[in-house]
C-alpha cells in the first residue's frame, strides 16, 4: 500500500483551493434517482467515495459521466434496471444508504444492503427507517438487506420527529418526502450546510421545501421532479483542515472558496487559541498570531456546533499548545483512535471514554503512524508538518476517501510532503 512521508519544514505560505463538499456531493448524487431527467453537479470533488457512489448508481442502471476532469458529474436515471443496492458496493461506504429514500419514493420498493464505512461508531440506520415508516413504508430487515415497500399509491406525507439529530436520516427523509403524497414535516432535523445544499438542489428540480437550515423542514410532495444543474457547496471540513495547517506550522495561507459562515464555531475556537482568520474576496486568510498556540476546550455538536469531523485535526493543533485542553466527543463513540498515533509522536493525551485531555508539549517528533479513519489520517499529516524529523503515514486509502490532491495542495504552500508508492 502507498504511504505518505511528511517532514517538518517550518512556516507555510500561499493559497489552497478548497474542493466541493464530499458529504454534500454524496447526498446530491442519489437525488438523480428521483427524476427521469438529467441532473448535473458542478464543483464535484474527485474522491474514491464519489467513485463508489458512481458505481452504486450505475449498478442500478443510472448513467453517470465525469466531465471536465471529473469536476462535473452528468447523471440520468431515465431508465433504471433495478432497485437493489448490493452488499459488495454498499459495504464500502455508509452514504450508500441514501439511495433508499429516492428509490422507495419513485419506484415504490427497494432493497438496500446495510452499509459499511469508517469504524468510528455504530451509526445505526434505524433513524432512516423510522422516518420512512412515518411516511407509510413497510420495512423488513432480512439477510443483511433492508426490504422496503411503499403503500399502494406511494409514500404518504407525515410528521417525522427525530429523537436524535441525524444528517443522513434527515437527507434520506427529505428526498423521499419530495415525491410523497401530501405534506411531510421533519422535526429536530439536521441543520448542516449539506442539508441546505440538498434542499436548494431539490428545489431546482421542482420540489416544494421550506425551513432548511432550521430544525423544522416542511416538504409539500409533488407528482414528479425534473432535471437541474447545481454547484456543490464548498467542503467545510476540507476548509477547516487546511486552515489548521498554518495554525500548526506558522505562516499565512489563504483557503480559496471558504467563508466564515461554513465554519463559524470552528473559527471561534481558533480565535481563542490565538489564530487569526480574515475573510478576503476569494476565501479565508489564516495565520498564527504572535506567540504560541493557546489551549482551548472543544465539545463536538451537531451544526452549528463544533464539527466532529474536525475534532481529530483540532487535537493535532492542541498537542503543542500552551496549557491543557479538553476535547469532548458527543457525536460518535470510538473517535479518538488517532490519539495513540499522536502519542507515538510525543503527544501527551489521556483518553477516558468520550473525553480526551491534551497537555501541550514543546515539540512533536516524527514517527511511523497509521491512519485509522478518514479524519484521523489527515490529523496525523498536520501533526507531521509541525514535528521534528520524518513522519510516515500508512493506510492512506482512508485519506483518499475524503481529500483530493492533498500532497500537491500542501506542497504548493511550502510543505515537505510526498506520496510513496507501495510495492
């Protein structure tokens, strides 16, 4: 397998273009299943997860074509050949479950394998299923598959109250409700920018949606949806990740395409840690203020709170901060698997359940480390940029799921980083 070699090399300077959001694009792609007219996505990220979703849609008979170096996805579901999402594809990625709502809404039935993905917690699909049941769906779990059937005449509008905020379940329910008979109300809905982006795309296709970005979304079902062209929103997690690079190494980097509105709670923590974030006409300019980074406490929460997908990267920054920081993970269990790898680099971290206490050290030391999941992988790269000596990161296939061209983007601002091909 490939590995990534990082050598601490001092301050960074320059610009990093931020890609379209992986999590938004993975949600927008299944929306093609709702219509027999073309759906075109621009600003698509070039990632292995996007290729997996492409394979899944093609297995159902959808046409998916990458244009303009795969930054444009041209899709059509005018002639699907099946409504069964097979285990061999679905097991690779949790977002695969997002084909369930659209297939059920348009065709009245679907069989979707229970999904896989990063091992960062249980992330059960029961909230997805409960939402569809509230719209009249009959569901059965059999031999590792969800067998779903809509009532005669199609899904019915209903009130869906989520006991926990779930981005994926909100997305699945939102797509299914666009073609349901009557009005559907989603209560305690997720408020993430990716939800807003999906609603905007669906509205372009003819859906009647209001309230996205709040905890209550109302959808008036329509008989059919049409085609649309939609630009994928900027990836706020990639944005936050690259904002941390000059925070950790020093220097000044402008993240092109970024806005504070996408990462407001994250920016508040950076400010408290002594990191300057300035909005420019083209993005966000980030630099470290005079002196060392200061310790801050972080609690992960659903949007607009601090994102769980930036917790590992933030921990890397706090490893060399002055003082002691406490990070509390409230979204996923098992999401401190990067901590032992950071400790191999000399970090002082004490993990108890969902809480990690980080006591800053003067300097991290390069070491061989292993990626345990997507966000952990990039946190170790960030730590390596600020460490003395060489850091070798293995199992980088995790990284390829969520970050395009990470080596070239960081090299362009002065980082010493290279990808080493495996045997």
